């Protein structure tokens, strides 16, 4: 039996299209409590009554933290987390590094998209140091002459989620990448029935080159969930060469003497902006009570 791809989840039901024919009109499907709640990007099996009988194994799971530190899943099976920034409005350095840490912890490759690159790219964080972290950076422009070739090449196959603060041009990118966006959106609307549902979360769209794009609302804040310090370190892969070199095994890299991470920052082996991101997230974890 063919699998179906979840486009959007709406409480105890959602919309899906068959994997072999993603251009088909979506159908409304029902979730079973015993199976769990699928997410945009999930691949599921259905019975004859369009009920979900199983969620196929996930490659990755992306989510965010709630106010009380609980993990809230948003999407599944991501290949890339596309973190969109722009010269205007001025980007939040903290938000960018939160997204990078979250992607690394969830086995998703982070990519920074510098949109509106025609305005000029400032020589300051978060526009700098990313290549040193082995993070791919792509420059895009959605105004004529458009520059999207590098991004389109990256999006061949796989599932990719656009994330970023309000005003950076995510909607412009979505429109440029999806020439049939209006058609796909109308199909979603017709499938749910006008006025029956309000969708404010993630939505999955089929890309022309056989990939998938998940669009999410613009945000100004992104919080992590409660976790241990060891788990938080997984979001900072550049720390790996220095792990085990601190004097104390449970070093928080905050105030302890003979800390290899702090020494690396002091000698320029690690960028200060990433260390500041570590301190901010560590402080947040302490407020949440650490997992």
C-alpha cells in the first residue's frame, strides 16, 4: 500500500497527499489517539476510511519549547532547517544561534539564507563566522534580477523548513520557490472547507523539483525545551574538539577554572558570538530547572 505525506495537522485530523502523486488534491484524514499525532512532513499509512494506521519511521523531528519547557513538535523528516535573515530588519543574533543549536540537536542540517542580499551584507554577526562553523550560507534576492539558483539546487528532494523572524522575506521566498503556491493553497482550503478550520502553524508544499517545503509563521522568539547540559552541548558541534579537556568533567563552560571552551574563545579558536549563545541558552535552561 502506498504511503501518504502529511501537509498540515489540525487537531485530531489533517490533510495528506499520496507519495507517488503529490499534485493530487489533498484528502482529509483522521488521527487515532493510539497511533499518535502526525506532523507536516510525516509519511503515514491509511485505511479505507482515511484513518491513520501508522506513522512511518522518522529521520528527524523538529520542534520548539513551550513556556514551561516542554518540547512541542512542529514538523518531521527535515533535511534542512533554512534560517532566513536579511540586512533589514536587523536580525536577532540570539535567534539565529538558537535555531542553529536546535537543528544540530535534532539531527537536521542548518542552512542560513541571507535574503535581500541586494541591499548589501553587513560585516557583523550573525552574517559573519558562519562559514567557520561549517554552516552553509546562501545569498538570495527575490526582486529582479532574482537570485535563487543556489537555493533551488539545494532543495532538490528532501523536506526543508523555512524559519525566521518577521519581515525577512520568507513569504517572498515561498512565492518565488512555489510558482503554483496559489493553486496548492486553494487545494488546501477546498479540502478543509471554507471557514471550518484556521491553520496558523506549519504547512507542507510540494516543490517543482520533487522536494518539499514547510512554511512557518514569522517569529521574534524561539525557546528551547528543558534538557541536560550534555544534551545542550549537542547543539554546539564546534565544541567537540575541546570536549574532555576541561579540568572538571561536569564543566558548564561558564565560570569554572581551566575550561577548554573558554580558553578556545579567548584564543580565537571559537567565535565569541557562539559562546555568548551558549551562555544565553545555559541561563535559559537554569530558569527552566534543567532536565
